C-alpha cells in the first residue's frame, strides 16, 4: 500500500514536470534583445550587411539599417526615425512588428529616388517605444 502511494507520487511529479516544460505559457519567454545595429550601403539575400559604413557618397540612393534581434514576440515593436540634421528634418520613419516569434536580422531600407544630398544624418532606433541607439552618418 505504501509502495503504491510512492509510485503514484512519482508519477504525479513526472507528469507535472512534463507539463511545465511542454505547455506554452508555463515557461516565461526570454525577453527581446537587440544584439547589433549596423548601417550599411548594401545587404545580402539573408539581410546581412555586406558594406558596413557611416560615410556615404552624395547621390547614394539606398541606405540600410540592419538590426539583429533575439526573442522578439508579436507584442514587440522596433521603430526607426531618419533625420537630416543640417535642416533639423525628420525625413522618414518605419516600424516592424513580427507576426510571431522572431530572431534574426531585420532590415530597414531608406531609399531616396534622387539620391541623398550632402550633409549630416542620424537614425534613431526604438524598441517598444524606448530609444535604444542613435547612429550618425554623413553624406559627402
């Protein structure tokens, strides 16, 4: 009789451990983190920067901001604001919210059809509404 109670207790413990690790929501997810933010003149097909720089030639038509993110959930948001500092103008803003869990590179592409003009610029990055980094760059 005592042996049966011990077996039953062991079975209940094993089942509890199994459910704690297998049922969604029982384990708290790791928080979202930004691992790297890179400004680049180009990216490859996988969104990896291939020409990291903060100095661009006048007339450049596309600039990429590559954000390496880990454990992003559909409730998280990354937004960026591009500013032309010489005129104090916010020239673009974009945001990204994944449809599900996301880990990897997200690429923000800023395109100017006539090309960037000479001057000083910055792009500010926000995670869930909190500014986390400012990257300055020049167009010469």
